[in-house]
């Protein structure tokens, strides 16, 4: 694999980052994951805008212009011959060669930027999406700025492991009785023709896929309600699903052992997945 690190394209075993990098020592960094379909980028614009916002919120310099970032994404797709897959991008605060809780001087400290590809044939035509996901609920004990896409992913990783241990696919996190989001996706329930999802705030990541899917749902005359919902309301819903840039729209068929509807993906989620994939392929760059 050819990867990108601080301005250079290199074979993955030649790419290097300092052991003092604050991304490594303190999870002081942000990331984005953009999917690739037919060798083209899905919603690059959305990811580039959110990257700028995350960097801004952490008083970190943006090391690359949007045009150059697009060029790097495209070059990695070309060099690694990615037809379907993902591009991972990470920017960390870098280092001044020492460890300190205080940020190093931004004037003299270059952020570290790394990108690599992951080939995932069958990403769109996914057997998992046809089956639907089984989820468990866990307490949300993350920090209070979940709107910033930091690389601080230990608790979501643990949540994924708790789900696996329970024989399930993923976990939804619950705070004060209300579902916040999935370990790596936004959460939705469906009652009749109405889609319910938590409103945007610092409590959840502002999903790029969420924004597109809600737009398509409204265009398809589906009713959308942005409000909190409890895990009990979710268990009593007709359908549920998640959205993310790497799994698009994923139907949920079981929550904490309770089957939703007849335990198959339902009506709304598969339709939204189809609309999303069709529209986003057309708009891909
Ligand atoms: N919430 C969390 C916690 C996530 O990690 C992700 C994906 N990284 C999402 C939501 C979905 O965001 P997006 O649609 O931009 O991938």
C-alpha cells in the first residue's frame, strides 16, 4: 500500500511519525473517513468542511488546503487502485520533541497529516446490510465534546467488543435514559412513516451521512423528527437503522435481544440506503 504522510507518498513500511507526536501520546488529533465507490469519493466536501471545524474547535492549524486534500485523496485512490473502499485521514497536533500537557507553540509546531486507503470490495452491495444488525445498549461514558471527531476512540472500541461478546454487531450508547449514537454511527428509529433521530448538539457527532440521509428522507416525503428517544422507545419501534460514511444506511433488526418488527430490515431503512447510494454515486468526485 502507498500511504501519504506530511507531503510524501511512501510505501506503508517506510512512513514514519515521531514517538513524541501528541496524537500518539495524548489522542490529540482528529480524523475523517471518506468512502470510495466506483473509484470516486463520496461527499468529499462534507468531510473537508467537518475536518476544518474539528481542527478549529481544538485550536489546531489546518495543514492542507481543500483543493490539495482532494488531490491527495484522488492520488491515493489511483496509486492503490481502489474501486470500493475507504480513505482514512488523520491530523494530529504534532510535537515539539517533548511531552507536556500544554500545547506546543503552533507557530513552530507542524501538525502531522496521514492518509491511507482500505480496499473494501462489496462495501455497497453488503450482505450485512441485507441481514441487518443486532445491537446492544451500553452506557455513554464519553467526554462532552462528541461533536469533535477526535481519535480518542477507546470507549467506542470497548463498546464494539462488548457487542461482539454478546453475539451482536454493534452498541448504541445511552445517556440519561436517551440514546446518543452508535459506537461509530448515528442512530435512528422509525415509527410508521416517521423517522426519529437525536438533534445535533455537542452530545453527538454531526454525521456527514446523517445530513445527506435526512435531506433525502425529506425529499421522499418521509417525516423526520429530530428529538431524543429512549432505548425502550427504540425497542418498541417498527424499524431502526444507523448511518455512517463507511456503512451508509445500516438496518437494525434487534436491540438488547428484542426483535424489531419481524426481525428483517423493514421498509424505510433499505429504501433510504438505496436512495443514498444512488444519489451519492451520481454526485461522487
Ligand atoms: N457518530 C460517531 C460516534 C462516529 O464515529 C461516526 C462515524 N465516524 C458517526 C456518528 C457517523 O458519521 P459520518 O456519517 O460522518 O461517518
